C-alpha cells in the first residue's frame, strides 16, 4: 500500500495535479464509451401513417422497454407499440454508470425519510426486482455483462465514518481503513462498508439493446426517430402524434424521464440535472495490481457531492459524479453534455484517489441529463380516466428501479388494485420544483451549501436543514 490516509478527502488542493489531469483527458472523445460500439443494433424505421395499438409506450429507454416487455409477457396477444424520439438507449439508458441497484428509494436514509412505514415492503420488492432482472437476462440469453458484485460505500472524511453501518452481517460488512484499502487501495480511504447482494454492475447499452431485442422477438413494434409531439383523447381511446404518423391506443404509458412529459401536470416534478463521466483506457495488469479491486464492486464515496466508479469488463475505470449541473430553464440540450471544467476537475479528483495511476489516459468523456425530483425516487400518476400512466424522477437510480416502475405502470393502466398500486410511494407525489426564475438560484445555492457542508465536517447550514425538514433534496 502507498501513503497514509489523511482525511483531507476531495477538499484537498489539486493545484499540483492540474497539468497531469489536463494531459490525461486531452485525447478523450466526447461520446459515451458504452454506445461507442459497432456491435450496436440497427435503427428501426420511423413511424409513418396511422397505427392502432392496445398499449402505446412513449420512450425507448429502460422504462419504456421494460414496460413493453413485461406487458407482452403478461399478455402475448397484446398489440404494443414503442415510440422513441431518437434511437433506443440514446438518452440516460445508454450513458449511465451501470450501477443496477435493488433500492427503490435511493438508499436507506432517503427511504426512512419518505417511506418509513412501507420500507420493509419496498426492500422486498427491490430485491425481487433485481432477481427479476437477472432472470430476464438468463431467459432471453442477453449478455449485459451483469455482475452481482455488491457495492462499497467509502468514507474519505472522518465525519463520514459515523454514517457507516454500525453492525456487520451477511448482507453488509463494515470495513476499517486497512480492510478498505486491502479491497481497493487509495490514500483517501478511512473506512467503508460493503453491501454484498443488492447491486450488480451492467453494461448500460448492452442492457438496453438486449431489451430492444427481446421486445422485437415478442412482437413489439418499435419506431425510432419518432418523437411524440402531442397527446389527445378521442372518445375512449388516446392518440399520440409524431412528425410523420400517429398511434391510436387504448392505453398509453409515458416513460420519457428527463425529457418534457406529454402531460403538463407531470412537468413541475422533474428538472434535468447534468452528470459527467470519464472512462480510462484499459488498466495493465501492473496498474490493476497497484489498486487491488479483486472483488470488482461498484464504489461510491459518502460526500454530498459524491463520486461513483466501477470497473468495466475490460478493466477500464469509469469515474463520474461530483458536479450536478442545472441549467436555467431545465431543458435537455445536447450542448450541455460537454463541460471542460468538470472533466478537468474529475480528472484531478481521480488522481487524488489513485495517485499510483498517474500517467493513465482517459479515452472517453461524456455527460447526460438525469430526471431529478425533490424526493430522489420515482413518482407515478394517471390521467384521462386511467388511460394514461406516467413515471419519472429516478434521480440517477433508474437502471434497476425502472423495471419495477414499469410494472407499476402496467398495474395502474389495468385499473385494478394491486400491491403496487396501493403503495404510498405510488399514490403520493414529491414536492414540485418552483417555476423559473426561482429554481435556478435555489439549485445553485443548494449546490454551494452542499459543497460547504462537505468542507466543514458535514455540518449543514440553515438552508440544508430547512430542506431536510421539508423532505426536499438535490443530488445527481
């Protein structure tokens, strides 16, 4: 092992790393590593003309494809159409970190804050959902590089040690500094905990491409480059318009996440927050040996402005997080995907974490929009007499929970009372974001407050304490 844990964490000056960090990212291409693959599927034709369906799904990411797949599994005779405005997986589903978690509530603390009474049920449903993802991949023969490694939560500041689990057991193991660094060696690590069974690592694009393949095999119609422009009701059926066609359907499921919902009532609950990621070149055997990481777990530090990182199948390190950037008006815009200052900062923080890897190069850099709501967990709703159902607000944890949310949509559209439709989490809404010009200054003030809290031993100022009391949060 190299060096000794200092507790200075990511608030330590990085001035001496400016030049090495700049060199490390100078050749990185601006596109997601996951979708930079010639083996990706060809696009399905755009929708043209008038079509009819029993179920229309708007959005060709995880939420939409899981909805289509599960609906066809429940009723193979159902006519299902999926509309995707770009290509399947071009949004968050093809550019996330690949952490497929069992949590439906964005972690234990957030679950206690918002859904304490039904948290045991949500725990059970979350683990069943993760098992269901693994089973689906097996049944359809889909290779999404699914590895059920668990996840390490890492303390890089002394006050974060208090946030770790106080007891160990078969599900969660508490690690002291030496044990943590024997798992993954970084001079910043003061301790951690390993949640062994509730997280898998996946290749995000292969997962969404595999879901597309499975849907097509079951007879789902997928139309790409077919943005949904308008939703209207005609008698007992709904009609969605695209630039060159339309679909008339008995039921409609909306899974557009960070993109503006077709229903105005859903829009105040979501803002688009941009998250940024770097991917290294493959590590050599010597480089990998210098940090260990034999368990291949996903990792997240415990700061308010946190980092998440993991190994790819070919032993690259994905390194993301820290900055969560909201742009005035909250619209999704491809121009927001490049942020040089953030990429520089991430590279500097990477070299603080793994100084033994100085000289490594990053091959890819990218950003993407996260559908953020004030309670950090998905919300649900219906409209037009139950003919339309929607969900959004996953706040970065949709890789796993999108499958569960899709099943909720199916149950809501059935009109029947089920265990899922009766959950308080499904029946309640988060606090909506205020309209501009209030959201932007509120988010900026919150980000600065979170940064100060990280630098001041976790002490939260009046604004953050007030937001805690109101059950409102902000994160990537």
